[in-house]
């Protein structure tokens, strides 16, 4: 990308950065507030969309109607560009080294940072779909202290009202009795949970994390567009946004006195801990739907930042009306749950019966008062856009105050007067579903009347008349536009984009909240009028300025004690342990498949193609490890057909045992324990699969066949081998030796023991070991060729092979080393004292009893019965131990079902 320089902009490049930005940045579109210049649009009364006069139940007197949309004639008027606001002027004057000309480089650096950090937003979350990198603009949204004061006061007031609405709806229900809330919007809403009626939440607080989507109108004032209470997203992404953008503009960040975020997160956690019904200290977990959820990255990121355990529904169980976490050490009580799961999926016993994401009995634990949930289940009806029109009256009734932060005028068409008044104005409004995502009611995507033709408007009017209660109409407000950096024209330029601001109110104690001094700005797509990440939008950091002292609180604890350190040691859940176990197994399985495939292709093209025992050995191993279909002719019968079949299966992700399948399984297992892997480790896993499958597709396209040519296949296998070596290096040298890592290592060595035992057994069974070609192939399969020749030089006999591949305690691929390592890791996992083995360890053969003399005793026809028996015993023990570990640590069906702690 060519840098901005004087030759590009002539004399303008000599101006100050602020003046240059002012001259280069286009003004906001007519009718939109310009965040860069603080410019308001002149109102036009003739275009105002007013609430219908006399509409029952609605009260919009607390706020003036939103500013009007300008007429086309007004939009075509002269467009002078006022100077930048003081905040934006200071921002550009403090760009730092390189100033304005360095922006293209910083944009590239930001994109690389997001990619390297693995920040993703999976738009259509499915197992096979690629995760999309999180979209973040280079410029932040700057909010002045005065604007923030309006937002903060209004949001705090609104969250108090919403919390009291929930308390009444699930308690005395006076609001329904008095007619201040229509029953159809509460009892008729699928998000109203009857099992929660009568519940008393800990601290008498229902809402702990609430999000409000705000829009700034052409007059510069903020308006509430929607509210999110079930599982609002953004608290993790905005942290990543802040970290990324503050690094790009450190001088501007300091110069603008941007308020920090850490103290609010800290206060939230302290408030949750104080309200938890039991436990000192309480154990709090974050419940996620899992790695295929579109915002899973945020769940893992937020759990790490807050120091809570990331769990899925399968990690939890309810016993005696209490919630427990299934860990390797047994059941551990959970006292608080931050949920990122919609309410209907929480408890298959009382809510949605087909849910596999929740915890059976969870609502029972909540009703018993043994669990705090943030937010308490049952708040989904608060998210209905129809509720916005009733909140002004509810605020006066519940807290005796007038709402300070207005919402866009909203009409619920379930009331005839409201419907009749708003139907003539559909072309100037947004039409939204009253019950979004409901299976019991009509639902649809929100549409803007301005984008509809006359016929379409008439069709919508007909639907509204027929099913009024399913439709809510909201006044349209032109969103304010902020400056963004875009690279669609080299070397890049400033362009205005419409944005919606999401802010968060979090509880810091019983019936107490604070507003996070920042938020998540969501930008519309280049050709869209709706700010949605699902529709190709992007995000921006939000810098809230302060006139006072910047709060520099951090989550670091400088005076940690041994007891506090022990409390913060994350437990290993049974689910995470199982995924780590299989991550180890699939890593080893992929290595075995790569090594065996390379060896087979090399030998099929080499000088030893006439050795029938060798070809039979290769064919047997390929079948056993599912590298070729069972109906393929054997290698001795048709080497070329066998070779083509082997190559064709390499990249097949649907065939168990293939290299592609194993790489896919590595990625899926790793995704489930993403929070336990370094970013480099994760990137290695992703690149290994993507690169191998890309080579497969490219080769198939070049040859017109569905398989590699042999030479290209070998090169792909060599690249995969190098990638797998990097993965195993990360697993060996860059992971903490906790129980999760021990299970990963145990999984690897179980797979290695089974594979090597069966390979040796097959070589002895068909006599391949007694031929030079077969002997050398077996040594190569164990990755021990160099060691063997350095130690034994020209000897080729069973004794040398047994000495190196069976008995050598220093060779990491000998049966003795693998077995002894497994015994020790299993004992350590079980908590045995140093030097002591667990009962499960004794299920594996003891290498101390193996002797060269005994192993090399030749029986009839040189079958080496003791050696063959040992191979069978090792292979059988490997898979017996695997099953036992699953029962003991993953399903918790043995004595491990005990509870630890109180």
C-alpha cells in the first residue's frame, strides 16, 4: 500500500493533521449527525413522525419526537464543512510518529493483529463454516463528557425500571392488573417463563448485565432504539477493541483523557460475589453454548479476563437442588452463573425439551435460592420493541421519575388505535416483529418503510391489520455518522459511516448498577442502513472522555496470598479434559497417518516393490488405520490401484483415519478448549488443516482427478509433518503441566502404544521383519533410522530391533518408554504419591519385566511367541486403559462422583 505523502495531496500535506483531516473527510450525509464535526441537521416540521395522539397506554410526553428526515430538496442544498470538534482535532494532532501518512500502515497492522489474535465472529455458526475475522475500524468513536453524562444518567434510570418490571411480573403482577402492561406482551410472550413466578433472586436483583442500543439523532441527542437483557453480547469484544485501538494511537488515547474500563468489570465481579447465595469465596462460571456459537471467542476471552470458569451445559449437573461443576477431582459447587445462553435453552426439563445446551434441573436450583444467575431467566419479554412505548408510564409508576433518555416513538399494533394511527406513516418508519425469533408467533426480519415500494407497503399494511399484535412500528431515525478509515481506494481515505452505540449497565451490588464508560459502536455496511454484524457491519472502539481524573484501576492483584492463588487455579472440567485427551490422540493419529502414508508412497515408488511381505505389511497397516477403503485391491495384487486409492483418501475429511480427517478432528477438539491454548498453538492447528486441504483441492483441479499425483502428495505430507511437529512442540514445551495437559499426553501415548504395537505385530506375523526392505521400513516407521544405524551399523536382526524399538528406555518411540511414561502420567493424574502407581497404571505391562533374552526366544517357525504376546498385550492394554479413563474422568460414573468442597 502506497503511503500518504506530499505528492498525493500536494500543498495539503503541509497542513496540520487536524486541518488535513478536515479537508479530506467528507461531511456526513444530509440528515445525519456528523460525529467528526458535531454538526446538527436543521429540523423540518413537515416531515416529523409523531406518536398518534390519544393512543391509550403510551406516554411519549417525556421526550420530544426525533428530529425530522430532510426533504430531497433540503438534502441537495449547499454543504459547507465546519471545523472538527475539539476532541477530534486533538485526536488527529496526537497521531504520533508518522502522523497522517502512517494511517495506511496502522490499518494493515490492526488487521494483522486481529487475525493473529484469533478474534472471530462466526456469522453463520456451523461446524464446517470458516470463522470470519472480527471487523474493527481504525478510528474510535469519541464521546464527550457532556454526551456521556446524558447517556449514563438515562441508562441507569432505565435499568432500574426494567429490573422493577421483572420483579413485578414474576411477583404481584400489579402492572398487569392496572393495565400499564398488556398481558399479550408478558404472558403471551414466549420469553415469559411461568416456572420463574414467585422466585426471589439473590440481592433482589434480576438484571446484572443489560445492554442498550442508542442512536444519535440529527440534533445531537441520543435515543434508545432497543434493549438486550437475556444474554447481551459485546462485553468481550469491546475489551479487544480497546486493547487493539489504544495500541495504535497511544498518544491520542492519553491526550484525550479516555476513561478506563477495568474498574467497572472489577465492580461487577465484586457485586456478583457479594450476592451469591453461598460460598466463601463463591465459585462463578460463565455458561457458553459452545465453540460453534458466533460469539464464542468473546465468551472465552471474557472468562479469562474475569477469572471465571468457562463451562458448557454438559459440564454442569444439578444434585439436591444445587449446581455442580464436573471436574477431574469430582463435583465442585457453583454458586454463580454468568449465562451467554438464551433462556429457552437453559433447562430441558422445564423449558425447551430438545435443548442439549442447558442443564436439567437448573430452574429448580434457582427456585431453591442456591444459585445466582446473571441475568435471571425470564427477561426475554423485555427485549420486545413493543415494550419501549410503555416504559415512560412504567417509570413514573415504579420509581416516580420521568425518563431522561428518550426512546424512539414506538407503536404496538396489538392496540387498534395505535395501529390505525401509524398505518399511514409506514413509509417513514421501521417495521419490527413484536416477538422476534418466536415459534409461536409470526416473526420476520425488521424492514425499513423507506426501502419499500407502494405495493410492498400495502402488503405490509395488510399483514399488520390481520396480525396486529405480532407487529411493532418504530419511528425511523437517521443514524449519526462517524469517520472511518477505508482502504477501498489506495492508499486509503476517510469515509463517514452510520453507527449504533451499544452501552452496558452492570450491577455492582444489590439493587445497584453502574454504566461501563465505553461501549461497542456498530457500523452499518457500505450499502446498508441497519447496523448489524450479521449483515456485514463492523465495529469501532468507544472512547469516553472525562473532565476528572482517569481511573487507572486494573484487575491485577499486587498482594496475592497463597490461599487466593489456590482459589484462582482454574478447575479442569470433565468436558475440557475429554477434549484435551482427544486432542492428544488425534495429534498422534495424524502424525502416524502422515508417517505411514509417506513411507508407503516412497516404498511403492522405490526399489523394493517386489517384496510381497513388505507390500502385504503396508496394505494391512493401511487397512487397520483406515487409510484406504476395505474393497481396494491389496498392494501385492495391484500396487498402482492401491497407491491411487491411498492418495485419493488423504484429503477426505469424511473418512475416519485419513490425514484430512485427523487434522479436522484436531481443529474441532482444539476449538472446544480454545481458552487453554496459546494463540500460536491455535494458529498452527488452523493453518495445518487449511494448508493441507488447500493443496488437495489445487492438485485435484490441476490434474482433473479427485486425488493428488504421488509427488505432490508426498510434498503435502512433508508439509503436514512439519506442521504437526510444531503442534507437538507447542504441546510439549509451552503448556502448563496440569491435569488437562496430562490427559493430552496420555491420549498421545495411548495412541502411540496401540499404533506401534500393531505395526510390529503385523511385521512379525507376515515375515516382513525378516527381509531387509521390511526391516528398514519398520525402523523408519518408528522414526528411528538414524539412531539404529548409528548404534548397530550394519546389523539387521531381531535382537537389534527389539533392543531399540521395544526395550530402549531412552527412545520415545519404543514400547518400553511409551508404556513407562503412560504408567507415570496416569499415576500422577490419579494423585498418587511420587514413585507410587495407581491401580489403573498396573493395567499396563511393566517394562521392568521385559528382557532381551525372553523376547528373542524363537519358537516354531521363528514366530517369537513372547514378543508377539507382548505386542498383543500392549495394544489391548492401550485401549482398555482408554476406556477406563473415559469412565473414571469423563462420564464420572465411578467413585469420582463425590463432591469436593462445600
